[in-house]
C-alpha cells in the first residue's frame, strides 16, 4: 500500500467556538482505495489557515506521497532530519502529527483492526474525561469570572452531566500592563490575582464538594518564586494538579516549584520531543505529562513518551483542544496506557463535533467509549467540512494586537 493523494480541509467552527474557531483536517488516499483522516493542531501557528493549509500540502507532498503508511518511524525521522534544523518545532511537528494519525487510520483499515488494538490493546473499556470550566453560552467571560455564584452553578452543572474532573486557569492570560506593574511573563502574581484565584476555587469546591477533581492551569506564566506563592494559595483546595507553573522548556525552574509544594505538577502541552520530556524526568520537574498527540509527532511518539513516563512513575493526561479527530486519536492512545490518569475533553462532543463525523463519538456520563471499527473508527464528513470551509480572511484564535508596556 502506498499513499497516492490527499486533501486538506480548513474548517470554520461555528459559534460558540468550543475547541477554537478553526479546525484543520486532512485526508490521505492510498493506491488500494482506502483513505485515512487526521487533524493538525493549530493553536501554536502564527499563520492564517489557508497559509497553514499550503504548508500541510507541502509536507505531505515531500514526505508522505509514495510512502507506505506503515513506515511511521521512517516518516518522522525523515522530517526531523531534513531542512537544516534536525530538531522538532511546534508547527512542523503539528503537521507531522496530523499526517501520522491519518497513516495509522490507513493501517488499521487495511488490517481490519481498530488503532487501539495495534497500539497494544485495551487497558480499559472507556476513557475518563475532564471538562474545561468555561462560561455557559451567552455569558461574557469577564462577567462570569467575577461572579462566584455563577462559577459554582456552572461547575455543578458540568458535574451533574457526568464529568468527574474540572480544569480552569483562574489567572487571565498575562501579557503585562498596569495590572502587573509593567511586568512581562514570567511574572510575580499580584495580591489581587492570588485572592481572585482563591475566590474562584472556593466557589467551585463549595458547589461540587468532593464529587469532582479540580485541576489548575496557568499556561506557563509565572517565575518559579511566583508559582510557589500560587501553589501555597491553591493547595488547600486539593487540586489534582498544578499545570505548567513556569514557561515551558525550563525544567530546572519547574523543579523548584515541584520541590516546594505537595500539589502534583503537570507539564508538556507545548513540548514536542522525547528529549524535552526526558529533561522533565531528569530534573524531577513533573509528576504528570499532559502532551498533545496532535503536536508531539503523533501516536507512535506519544506511545514512546508514555513508556518513558511509565518507567519513571509518571502519569499521562492527554491535552485535547481542537476538532473531533484530535479527541479520537487521543482516545485510541488513552485506552491502551497503563499510566493514564484522565483525558481532556471539549464538551460532550455533540453539535458540530458530531456533524463532522460519519460516526459521532460515544460520550457517556463523562467517559468516551472507543469503538472497534477499523482504523480510527470515525471518518470526516467531507460534505460538512466543505460547507464550513474558511475564507482567506479567517484567523486563528490567538492573534492579538501588540500591547504597550
């Protein structure tokens, strides 16, 4: 079997943009008539969608066309050892991940086996999910996070749906300005920010009690000293983890935080190589890896890092943000891992998530249940994807105007 063709789909996700406003999918075609689907993580990409679409096409044409999809190892090494850098980066590896997942889909379909069976087989029948705590539709974010009663009500609602884990970043995405006395990330949190975080966490714990774990993310915004101050404030709420307390790529600083708190440290959603995770291990910087399958090189690389983690007593909690095929790929991995803790979710995978798949995800009371259909078991509904194609003017969600400090 050889990869003989492809198509890239840049899809505009309708309001309320759960999982981001734009999703990037691809299809690989084979000379046997089978096709496989993947999704490219785009939150780290500066370029607009149609530019990224061309970049995806270029990588497929250079490294995938004419290749046997079973050459997964050679495919990734070919990318890493070409074009000067000989090292991974966020954009290159995100594209490679989407292609690699589509190759797994082709392999599974050709063998008549689900991908999870090829990754070692099930360790469990379903995958426990957590939900990011976001305002309900129709409530502005600033208004929501300033109202403890609304926060508690939303948390209780998600737990009533079946979620047993809730994650939030109680600190705004910090970029400097008057509220931080001119600091630039990494920063020392102000007293107001610390008290705001405590108020939010108290509202959640007051509403859900012990019915759900609470996870605190901070998107790498603090100095080690500042993160220790945060950890001291949040520890009394017994969070399941404190995520990325310092900027990614600085495991020695992260280790300072890990040594200073009893709250488990999670890290990895913006790391893209085995070597980066090995440094976390060497520095004893994190107890939990929250890497993203759609950014670190795909499923084979994810399985290797999970093995490194397992050998060192570290758990895995896949980061999931984007469209439905990111969730599908992560689910196939998660169901096989001995050291899985929990997987991130984006709602209950109904609405546009379901419309984009030929077979919707089976979300049941806070768990995803993988199917035994061949390959990934969920093909992209191409008609729906084309109906929601982006225009040249569409942008990804993290583009911001420059700010003065």
